[in-house]
C-alpha cells in the first residue's frame, strides 16, 4: 500500500513539473503545440537562414563587381594620362611649337 502512495505522489509531482514547464514554454495558451507546428517553425527558420545567406552572397558579389569596375576605371585613367603625358614631367599638355615659336639656331628669335 505504501508503494502505491509513493508512486502516485511521484507521478503527480512529475505531472505538475511538466505542466509548469509547458506553461513557461507556451504561455497562457491552453492547447499544446503539435508536431506539425514545430516542423513549420523549423522550416521557416531554415528558409530565413537561406534568405540571409543569399543576401550575404549577393552583397559580396555586388561589392566585388563594384571594386573591379573601380579598378578598371582607374587603370583606364592611368593609360589615358600616359598617352597625353608620356614623360610625366608636366601635368598639362602643351601644344607643340607654341613655346619655341620664332626661336631659330641663332637664338635671337628673328628670322
């Protein structure tokens, strides 16, 4: 008889703990969540994680593309600068002949 009382007491304590745990996890909602609801939440979490990963990959691709375009633009600007200013001595190109117009071998500027 004592064993029945003890097992009944232990079972009632276990039931009470389970109910307290469920109340903490699920709040005031009386109905318990089913396996389908839990699986739905798991799949929703996986979908959100996949969207975040795809967003990170897209952002990385965009950054790499923009960096590549910036490097190509800089390279083209350097090539154009070398075409207009091959010696690198002056920043602005001077028209040929305007600085030495009229100067001959004699150096007096008259012809």
